[in-house]
C-alpha cells in the first residue's frame, strides 16, 4: 500500500479553514499507524503562513547506504570479537573514518529542561513557561489538557502575582484563588519533602526526588496525585483554612 499524500491533504484542508488539531484528528482516525505527528502539521502550518510550504518531498540527510555493506558488518563483528571494541565511538576510531565510509557518531541527544538551572524567574520567563506548557498539554494525542483545567500550586512570589502574569492567565480563563502566602496545603514549595535531611544544592535535591519517585509505583503515584487535588479543592472551599 502506497503512503498517502499527507502534504496535499493538509494543504486542501488548511485552505478550507480547518485547524491543525482538527486535521490531525481526522488523519489519526483514518491512518493511526502512519499519519504525521501534530508537531509536523504545526510546522507545515507555519510554512504555509509564510508562503514557503512545498508539496515536493525534501531530501533528508541521513546515514549513507554504503555503511551497511556486508564487508562493513563483517569488520564490526571482527573488531567486536577480537579486539574487544565496545560502543560506536570506539568502533568508529577503529574504522579510521575514511576507510569504511562511516560518519562520526552524533553526540547523545538530551531532553531540554523546561527552564535551565539558574534562570532568573520574572514575569517574562513565567509567561513563557505557561505558554510553552499550555502548548505541550494541547499537543497530547489523547486527553488534551487546557491551561484553565490545571491546578497551579503557586504562592505570592512576584512572578506569580505580576500584572502581566495575571492578565495572561485571565485571558485563558484561569481563576485565581486567594490563600495564605505560605500555606503548605496549597503550595508544595513550602512543604518539607525530606524532613531532617540536608541536601547540598539543586542537583542533590533533584537526585533525591528521582530516587524517591522510583520507589513509588505508577498506580500509587496517580492515587496520591488524585488525593492531592481533592485536598487542595477542600482547602480552597474553606478559604485557605486548614483541613484535617
């Protein structure tokens, strides 16, 4: 079966004033295993708005075919068994680059953090974080989440209470809730997750949280998050008072 012409279909639907999410939903229901991802459709939409969207398939850089020749496979096996070469960088050095047509291995790709460590939090970074987070939630294939459906556990820090931040949230129908500025019931930042434990800096605290989460099963984690949401709504209902 030939691969459907997704770019042409996208071009037709976008000219009929369909949104990217609607087009993605239609494609996903018809071609669940082969349809392009939402990020690809969003990129096409940007190219269409700029007038640079092209139906021709663009050439994609990738591994040259000659690297999969039988003699190269045999050489890798010999290196692995005789000299004990392990890992792509070591085998690449043994190949001496120019002989087998191999390219230098790419460095490992790391996920970008939401905010780099040491970033100064102000109204601009807070709004950008909210905007980026909202887009990620809406890009989910199932159970899309709107920002107004989220429970933002904030305190009275300046980036949270800045006029621009509040206007940004108001435009997205996020309802602010007044509460005690240092209430551990409504702000997890004021909770002591590791009581009587001194942690030396951001990295050590991150590792401690990761170790603690690994000890919790997925079902237990979801159960605790559900309980946390219920508890927060109980506190909100009594105007920020304590709930036992």
